[in-house]
C-alpha cells in the first residue's frame, strides 16, 4: 500500500493549528522538520522547542477517495496557517521499524571504542563495544557532544576511579567509563525516562551492578547518607545554562585534582562556561567537533584545584 504526504511550510506560531487541521482532515501521523538550518539543543523535560520556520507533514492513505479529499483540503489548510509553501508527495509502503533501524550502524569513536546498536553484531568483537538502544534517551553516541565526551574518556586513566555522569541521558558515558576501567558510576538526570534508559543500557552491557541512577534530589540525599563524595571524575554533557548554574555544585563533588569534562556547548557559549568554571578548575585546551552541517560543538575539560 502506498501513502501520500501533504507538506506545509509555516511559522512556528501556526504549527499547532496546522497539526489540528491535518488531523481533522484524516492524517494518520504528523512530523515536523526544520525548514532552514537552525540548530535546536537538547530540551529539558516538558519543553518542546521548534524552529522559526517549520515543515509540517501529514501522512494520509493513498486510495482514490482520500487522495481527492486531501487535494481539495490542502489549499484551504495552507491558507488557514499562512503557509509559504505547499506540496504533495507519494511514499511507498515500507517496514517502518526496519527503516528506522537502518539509519543506525556501528561507529568507532576513539582508541578502539565502538558504539553498536543492540540489534547488530559488533564488527570487532575484541574491541570495547558499548551496546546501545538508540531510541530510549538522548546520548546515543551519534551526536557530536557525546562523541567529544567519549573521546575524552578514552584518553583518561579511569582504572578503579569513581565517576559521576551528571545529565546521564541514555547512560552511554557512564557505561563507557565502566568498560574503560572505572570502579563505580553514579548517574544523575532530571528526566525519569533517562534514569530508566541508563539502568537498561547498563544491564545490557553487564555493568548494572556498578552503576547507580538517581534524580538530582535523590542523589543529594544519597550523598548525605553515604560517604561517596568527593569522587575522581565528573562528566556533564548537558546545556550551557545549567552547566553555568551548576559550576559550584559540580566542583563540590570532586576530589582535589579530580577531572571534569563539560559538553553540550556551541562556540559562542564556551567563554561564559569557562568563566564559571575557572574559579574551581585549571582548564585544558578547548576541543571542537564540526558536523557536516557546520555546527561547531565545543568541549571543555579541567582539573579541580580546590
């Protein structure tokens, strides 16, 4: 069975109306895409940021009756949402689950560290292979900020170290730290889904007994009741604003000469984050990762001097 897609380009203020009109017209699903080249950063739970110009696509049946109805309604919907563009496309029927899975493949990060989707066989069985479910939470290893942190972890001596993964997402950084020799990881995130994903990925990689997960308040309570602070290493792949706000707190969790890596930054944000961390850390050189879309992601690392 083939499908038809109705595409509309409109301003983000009109996206909710466009979605409602498409669903009312019988759309089976709705998807949103960037109409330009505007990066969006990983949102906090409950937030749903949108691009300024959005392409909204409704998927419809392609039988004769549906096709005629969509063609008749498309211009009315476009006028309602002040669409700047309108077009229709046909889509062949596919196994959509396998189509989604086909976009993921094993990737080598650095120093023989591989990320392997959980339905594939590691290409190098003797390498350090992190087996991941890419669909659970942010941090699959395919994003530049995660790659920057993974590269840093492979360069550090983690043998028998205790690590905090603050903003753990999928848990990939904590799992990597354990596979690289860390003794214990404490993983923290504000999103309960991330906490669940981290637990599942730790178990998938057979390190669940050495990785504990927490929401932030739970972690603070745990630290008060247990003698685990300070620790040796901190990884924090989140956003610039919370990184700046958390600087004193994250510093308080590290031993003297403890190591930290910070990511989730684009180039214009780096100096502000540096300023927040320089009172506590001797910072190393900034490292960058430029994507094919010319987005310039930055990584900071340093040694706690307190």
